[in-house]
C-alpha cells in the first residue's frame, strides 16, 4: 500500500473564480478538458497548479541552489539522498477520467509530451493508482523547448522520474517509496547516487566531478527527514552549456543570465580545487564565441532563429504546440513553421524561433548600418 503524499481538501469553485478574477489564474482547455492554471502562488498552492472541479494537480515547487558544497553543512540537518539533475524540461504526468495528460511547470497541458506520454511511461500505473502524479524531466535532442540535450538521451526523447505526489496532495513520496514504485512499473528514474551524511561529504565531490567530466548537469540533494528539504548543485560543464545555448539569443536574455553563470563557474572551480584553469578559460571563451559565430553565419544566410524538430503521433497535437509556444515562459518569441510532414508513421514538426533583438542587431550589423553607443 502506498503511503506517501496525503490528500488535501477540494478547493471551492468560488475560490477558483476569485483567483481568475484577480488574474492569479487563467482558464485553459485541452481537447474536451477545461481547467484553470495558477499563474502565481495562491493560497498555499504553487504556480503551475491545475484546478478542475475536484481535480487538483499541484504545481512543482522551486528548488533552491547550494552555491558551494560547504553550504550543505548549514542547509542540511540530516543525511540526504543524492540524485542526478537531468538537463531537460519539467513535466507532471497524470490521469483525469480516462485520459492521461502531461503538464509543463507553468501548468499548461503540453501537446507534445501528452502526445508522446505512452512512449515515456507505462500507462498501466494509472490503472492501479489513478490519483498519482509522476514528476520528471524530459530530455533529448527532439524536444520543442530545450536547445541542447543530456548525454543520457542521444536521440529522440526520454523521461526520468524524480518525484511522485498525489492529486490534491501536498508533499512528495519518500524517496525509497518512489523508487519501489518505479521498480514495480518499470518507470525510468533519474540516476541515483546513494545517501550521504552532511557531516561527511567526502563522497560528494567525486560524484560531482564525475558528472562534470561527462558534461552532465549536476545533483539534487533530498534530505531524508520529515522536513524533506531539497537543494540542487550544478556542475561547471552545465554552466558552460547554458552559456553556449543562450548565447544564440545573446541580446534576448537579461545580462545577469550570463554574469551569474560565470560567477557560479568560478565558485565551482574553487569547490573542486581546480588549480590548472587554462582549459576552463578556453572553454568559457568558446562557449560565448563559438555560439556567436554560428549565429552570425546563420544570419549571413538569412537564418536568424533557433531550429527545432520533434515527432508526434497525432498531427493536431503538433498544431496545438505551435499555438501554445507563445504562452510558455522563455519561449515567447515569434515561432515560424518550417514543415509538418508524415514520415514512417510519425508526424515530424520542424519550426524556428525568432530571437528579435539578436536578429535585429545582426541584420543591421551585417547590412552595414551605423550604431551609436
């Protein structure tokens, strides 16, 4: 019998109406299912929560970042589990009635992940446990949201479970219970690295160094206690990967996106005791300049956008995704359809995202215009 994630009371419809009126929430629909998603934290429920009658799909809360390994000593009060932080996008997969949906962190039912749900997890888990919500990361080179991918998935996409909660519930299943559930239903999980006492961190730097050498993102630390405290710690290679990816849209992101990652990289090198840093200096320069070179080369050919390709089972879900991209945080730029073609029983959607500020600057620069600064 599953013990984790106790249920909470149903939210009155009058409260939901009030949240919409206060612009704390927004009405949405996917096919025949109508729901409300929270745009902000509200009455103890996090942003991204989905509400529909008696159905409550809690939003996934933010996890704080440990800036240095020494910070673990002050933040953690008990031994903690170490799991890999996979580079991708956060989803919650759940069942309502006879349908299975997948929602983004912001609370939109994702047409892409919902279309591919049976490829990611065994749906029979919802026959046995219809009120469970599977929280995980989707990664791979064919997602519609993330430029770049995890080495864990070299082609198409994959799902990695990292938490389970109940509909209407607050609180995650204990790690050991979640892992037992995953084994019972052959659910793919994030890589697991054991349990560590914060008073003896000797194992952790070796785990992080190994992940960094493999250019993987980092770790999530989950305290084994009723407090269930969590924190994440990211590798230097992940910081470089983020810089290289977002440099493609250099002028379309806040400058602090880059400055914070450079600072975190410097702290990581101190943490790991790196003394010979010439290779890291080279990699940091390459992360910026190589990506800019690619964007400039694309601009010379009239292509000033990020290119994406993803496959669907149903054509209508590909069209739904194109309509929804403008609502998803971080993907509000102009989207241009390149092609939607059936190949080998699947529908392949190819599209581009236009990054307006970076595109405009490069077009003007390459066109010979003057700039006063």
